[in-house]
């Protein structure tokens, strides 16, 4: 399958891509190259190949839903500009 310039302009319009006049021929070549690859893939005999399992068939490993404090107080507060004990100290914003 080969695309003509009118089809390339139509595709660019649908994709909301502004094309200058000189870019149409370049894009036409690129799109025709992509379509050539698709035609090559369609020529491959896949009659004996089972479909791949999608992510819908996989089951996720679940962890226990436990609330923790993370245990990283010092690491979290290491870059704090000002702190008081285990808390951030911030300027008063409500007067």
C-alpha cells in the first residue's frame, strides 16, 4: 500500500500536525516505509503460533495491608531547613 500526498495531508490534518510544503514528501516516504514493514509482518505465517498471554491473565502478588510510619524519620528530616524533634518547623502562615 502506498500513500499519495493528499492522504498524507489528510493524516496530518487528523493528527493536528502542521506540515510545510517541503515536509509532505519526506513524511510520505516515512509513512510508506512504515506501511511496507506492516506488509512484511502480515506475510509471516502465524497459523501454528498460540496467542500470547496478556496482563489480564496474570495475578499480582499481594502484600498485607499494614499501616506503618516507614521507620525512616531521620532520613526524611535530613534535608529539612528547620526541625523540632521529629517534625518539620515551618513559618506561621495564618495570623
